[in-house]
C-alpha cells in the first residue's frame, strides 16, 4: 500500500481507564488501519496499551452490529440467529409505542435505563440520555458500580474528588500503590513512577494479590482483603508514637487530630498483624518509611474499595498525607480521583429540571437483580446502553433471571451482541467513538480533550447522543433541549463559572489545541480552604456522624454472613480486557489464555488440589468452573481470579459475577465485588 494513500487523525481513547490517552489513528480511506499513541500529548506521550492497539480489529470486527435487530427466538437464546433485521423506523415505532403504553399502564417509573461508561465521552455517557430519562420521569439509576464508596470516603476527609497533579509524581521519593493494579490499569502512572525511581524513589505495592504491579514494584506487602483501614491505622499508630507527624500542618490544615490519635492508639502493630496478616515489623518499617521519606505519594486504587468497608478504607488512607504534611509537598499527597478539577456543568448537561415535579425512585445499579423483582410499579421497560450487565453486575444469576421475565421489554444498544443481548427484545447498533464528536475528561490527569469524528458512522449505527435525541423528538419533547447539536451541548457543558479550574476552556480553544489542562495554579486544595464543611482536612467528620458512620477512621471487618465458606474471592479486571470489553476479541483472549483461580499452595494441598486442574468455585448464588493455579501469590484463605470473561469463557457458562453479592458497601451504595465468600471443590472429570 503506498504511504501516500494513508491519512492520520487525532483521537482520544474512550475507555473507562484513568489514562484517557491521546491517540494517533492511521486511516486508509474510511478504514482504520492502525491506532497508536499520540506523541504530542503532554501526559500520555505516544504510549498506549496493547488493548487499544487492537482497536482496528474491534471497530471493523465481522461481528459488529450494523443494523437494528428484533428477537425471533425465545428469550435466553443469543447469537445472530435469534434475531431478524429491522429498520430504524420500525425500531423507533416499537420503542415509542411500548414506552407510551408502559407509561399509561404503569407510569413512567416502569421504565429504567441501565448504563455505565463503555464510552467515557461526556455527551454520550451522561448527556442526551440523562435529559431523555429525566424528561420521561423514568426510574433513576444510581451509577455505583465502580468507584463511589471510595469516592465518598475520600470526600469525607478531603471534601472533593481531587488529589495532586500526577505529572508531579516524578518528584516523589516514596510511592505507595495501594489497592491498584497500575501496570494493567493506569500505565502512565507506571511511567511517571518508573521515572521517579530512576531519580531514587522506592515503590511499595499493597495488595491482596502478588500480580504484575507487585513484580514491577520494589516491595510487595500482601494483606487480607478488606483490612486496609486497620493497616493505615497501624501506620498512624507508629507515626504518632514515634513523633513522625507534622504538628504545624496538623494545626493549620486539619480538625480532629486528638480523636484520631485516640483511635490509632488502639491499632498497635501486633494487633494490626492479627487483623491484616502483615507482620508487625513490616507495619513499623512501612510507617517509618512513610514518616521519613519525602515527597511521599499514595496512589489509591479502586480495588480496595470494592468491599463492605471500602469507603472507610479510602477515608482512612486519605488521612495519612495530612498526618505527615505531605499534602503540602510537591510530589507528595495522594490521588484517588481527580474528576473534581475537570467537572463540567452537570445541571446544564443533564437537565434534571426536565423532571419538573415528577417524583422518581432511585435504583442502585448494583442491585439490578433485586430491582427486576420490584412490584410497585414493576420495571417493564429496560434500556441498556454502554454496559453489559449480564456479565459485569453482581449476582448475575439473579440479574439474568430478571432479564428472562417475559413481561419485561429490554432494548440493548451496543456495538456487539453481548451476553446481555441474549435477553434483549430489540438490539440497536452503536457507533464507536471514532464516529462521534465528544468531550473527554480523565479521572487521573488534568487534561480535557475534544474529539471530532474521524470516520462516518458505520452501517446504520447511531451514537447514544443521536439515539436519545431522535427518541426525544419522536416523543415530542422540547426542541430547546433535544433538537441541538453535539457542539451546542459541549458549549453548554463547558459554560461553568463555578469551576475555576476550567476557566478559559472553550470549544474553540479545545478545537484548536485538541486538549487543555485544568488550571491548578494557586488553587491547589491544600493552600487555601479545603472544600469540606470545616474548611480543613477532616480527621473527624461531623458529616459521617450524621450519616450514622464512625466520625473518625476505624476498622470493621467485611461481613458476608457465609462464614462457613472458607475463601474470600477477589475477582478483579485483567490486563487485556477493559471490564468485559474486548472479551469477545480472539487476539486478546489468546493473550489471557483462560480464567484462572489463584490459591495459596497450602490451601490447595489441604484440599488435595493441584495447579492446572479444573475446580468448581461455588456459593449460594452460583458456581463457576475454572482452572487452578496454586502458588504463593495470595495469602491462605483468599482466592483471586482476573477478567470479566463472557459466559462462553467458562466451561459451565456461568461468568464470575454469578458468585458476587448485591450487598452494598458502607458508603455511597458502592459495589462489594471483592467481599464474597466461596468454597472450592474438585471438578468432575471432563
Ligand atoms: N487493563 C485494564 N485496565 C482497566 C480496567 C480493566 O478492566 N482492564 N478497568 C478500568 C476500570 S473501570 C477501573 S475501575 C480501574 C480499576 O483498576 P484498579 O484501581 O487498579 O482496581 P482493580 O484492578 O479492581 O483492583 C486493584 C487491586 O486491588 C487489589 N485488591 C482487592 N481487594 C483488596 C483489598 O482489600 N486491599 C488491597 N490493598 N488491595 C485489594 C486487587 O488484587 C488488585 O490488584 O481500571 C481501569 N483500567
Ligand atoms: N467481578 C467484578 N465485576 C466488576 C468489576 C470487577 O472488578 N469485578 N468491575 C466493575 C467496574 S469497576 C466497572 S466500571 C464495571 C464496568 O461495567 P460496564 O461499563 O458494563 O463495562 P464494559 O464491560 O466495558 O461494557 C461496556 C459496554 O459498552 C459498549 N459500548 C462502548 N461504547 C459504546 C457507546 O458509545 N454506546 C453504546 N451504546 N455502547 C457502547 C461496549 O461494547 C460494552 O459492551 O464493571 C464492574 N464489574
Ligand atoms: S485503555 Fe487506558 S492505557 Fe489503553 S489506550 Fe485507553 S486510556 Fe490509554
Ligand atoms: Mo470501574
């Protein structure tokens, strides 16, 4: 192919990943032939992960949906044979007709959206769809599946989802990676930390699983799942006892040190060892490192907060940099999320005013299974987009049972026939982000990026924006809110004087530069008023007391109520998929080989199990057949598996979330994916 036939275009990675990489896309006509990193981006600097290098194979995949489909086989049957092709007109007529009938028979709350961040673009993830469901008065979905428990916990301490600028972390001398699998989930933090290491930094990984990130780090500290707040309190115990706290910073910027110190006094290294499994002398050494090496930076992940006590774990860890004054040191402090800095005008984007005086109920997305059993009114119409709930949502057997209801009308809008489509009455083809205009923020770095379409919509695909706009117009909704362009909506979202960090970020400026950085200059959270009610970092929190939570950091064990089951199961994401996205792409499945269960070799010996054999992992909710790997990369009593494989990845066709619970975390209604218990048994011969 002559080089001259190729064109290059700038794009943004749309996936739910902190890095939000800038991409350089190679086009041959309207075909995307290569996706690389864009070397000009100040943070992502031309490096991208292998998953997204495989994007051409995803956008031009032979299985990609190209036109609307209507079910002709019984519910529960998947695959293209289960559907017939229809036109968009037919699809819209059916949707609008069903919605109108549902509303007249049961009221608008019998309709419910189910979505998450399959595409992080602001317009497509939380723009026109929000307007549409507000205007309908549908049941509202609380989008709690990812990071809310830790988000709320961090907020109690710091007042906002805002940490330090990650570009400063090259100056760090001690980097603690806490409950984050960075090598797989935040590769540019790894780049910065590796640069810091060249300049003398030490990297410590605190996790329940010795994984790729532990191998890259200088030290691995393994602990029992859900015991992080006890470890953090143990560090505080040592810091306070040994005089390693920063009295001046504490006096100027915090409230509640004495109450916190009283609680921390209870967490001696010996007691912490009993709770966490981390040897007392390691707790002491970790605290001394943290109290003496500066700048010290903590990258807080989402893994540790997918527990019953996940909110408190993050709330507690977020207090550590205040004890040592590290928030005030360049390259010190912490990041859980930085979304606060690039927040757009949600009121104008999502238009909650369109609800008018309609009363609505809220359903927690982690409890979809339960919601599909609701009675008053029942959910009769479910519209799924940018999510794959049959795979990603906890207690999936209960979810699937709900989706099987003959009286439930389910529409799925996606790029592929996902497992959720096995239960869809109608399937609608979605564009990829390459085909759309959108605005992207990162929840880690501080750049906003504008995306302009680089190819035309493929087949008959429509974006979320277009789908909800056209549905709104067919239902006769206000032109002012629905008959607008993407560009108009971006302008509305950016019009937000309340966020000084994005001052000057206009559509024109973004279009010209491609990206712009939120301005922290002089506005850093820790120089002036901290955005908590007291204006200080809250080591003691009145808000928590009002919410019925302990006002100071404390430790409570995860509670499953299935204590007779011997193992805690930690089933997190893997390296080559993005949640369940890419788990239908052969090239990436091959790299992951198969789902694997990691168990301590002593536990395996006790059970008479050996590496490489198939085992049944079960509890009262489900049973998954999986291949065992017995080694020493988890503590006894813990089993770990990675990857949200579709059901065909498992011998028994039950995917991993058939084992997880709908129980909610201590804060924000967060998910507790990693607090479930299981037993592990020999599988019958094949
Ligand atoms: N390659 C890849 N990248 C991704 C994703 C993906 O699926 N694949 N998903 C994206 C999304 S949506 C998210 S939310 C992020 C998630 O990425 P991370 O924030 O890194 O979170 P997880 O990978 O879920 O879990 C991180 C680590 O927490 C550990 N862990 C589990 N329980 C505990 C505990 O109690 N204490 C401690 N200390 N550690 C514990 C797990 O073993 C795991 O190594 O990654 C994003 N990036
Ligand atoms: N056991 C276990 N379960 C988990 C987790 C875990 O660690 N362990 N992690 C949880 C977390 S942190 C998260 S964030 C969730 C993620 O859950 P989901 O957000 O459901 O994530 P994906 O599996 O990536 O599914 C996204 C879907 O959106 C589709 N999509 C992409 N772009 C578009 C678009 O523009 N329009 C439409 N209509 N569709 C689009 C994709 O093809 C894909 O099918 O999973 C959660 N589930
Ligand atoms: S998935 Fe993450 S690391 Fe990979 S290209 Fe996208 S933003 Fe970058
Ligand atoms: Mo997530």
